[in-house]
């Protein structure tokens, strides 16, 4: 996996509450869905994991828009509060919809903090065809008694894909996330990745971050495509490597 983009990318900007943030958009020929992707708390859209993931989605025929939250754009380290992050999500999905053919499904995906903020934006009324979580931060490490799940139970009509490492400290014990997904209902799908951490690194298997991100894309592309077509069958799709 290289960092070279096979599908042309375009840097864009859009406004969030008076500030300007950056995004990178790409549309392969024949794309029928767009996945908007937000970064985690500790790294921006330029991180190789993010570019590797979105470029692999492009290679699989899915349009993408990855973007920075305002705090990252401004060079700050502490993540935005939810109202600002939700406003950023609304602006990013609007920007994606403006670039897509009318009626094309717009999905919301995110790494850790970015995915949680996507779900909070949908709970706040943002339209999305579905949600993809690349390591959902169910709780702070070592604090399973303080889960961040209440808003998810009002989203049972929204297709959701959780990709989670079994060694992710934000989801240990694993049974807690299993129970959350069961409670959400049949539109939620959880795929555990054995031995993977919160960054989806696997002990004893050293890979570049771009390759790690790219390894998740085929599963996401298959979920998006088959859900949009109404034919999704979790048992028919290979889990991520």
C-alpha cells in the first residue's frame, strides 16, 4: 500500500461557525455513495491512517471527503466540544452533498472521537445514510462504568457498522460493546478484529499506518454498497485483515 492516490483528490475548504476548515475530496468514476470521514482526537485528516483508508475506499468505487475539525485546523490539541464538532459534521456532510449527484447516499464515518461525534450529530438531527465507527470509544480506558452510549439507542433505524479491535482499551471488556450493539438492534453490525488495538495495530504484525487504514476499507465499502442496495449480509463479507 503506497501513499499515492490512484483517484484524483481535491483540497476544499468550508465554513464552520465563522471559521474555515479543510477537507480532501475524491470521486472515482461510477461512485454511487459518498463516505464522509472524520479523524480521531489525536491526529488530523492528514494522518496516513486516514488517507490510506479513504484512498482504499476510492479504489473500491466509493467517493470520500475527509476533513479536519476546527481545533485541528487551528493547531490546537484539545478536541472541540460537541456543539462545535456537530456543527463541523453538518458542514462537512453539506459540502459532500453539494459535490454529489442529487439523491446519492451520504454516509458518516469516523475514527474514535470522529465517529462518536458523527453519531451525536445524527442524534441531533443530521441526515446520514448510515454510520461507520473505526474504533468506537465506548468509555475512557479503565472506566467501563462510564459508557458513552445513551444517544445510540435512539438511532436504531440508521445502519451502523462498528469495526473494533479486541485489544482496544476503549472497549474492554468486549462484552460491553457486544451488549450495546445488541441493544441498538438489527441495523447495527459489529466486527471484532482479533488482537487489534485502538489504532488497529496487531501485535507482532508491523504495518504502515496507511496500510492499516486501507485494510478496513473493503469491509466498509461492502457494507455501504450492500446496505444502500438493501442486500447486506454480514456473513457473506470477509472481516478486515
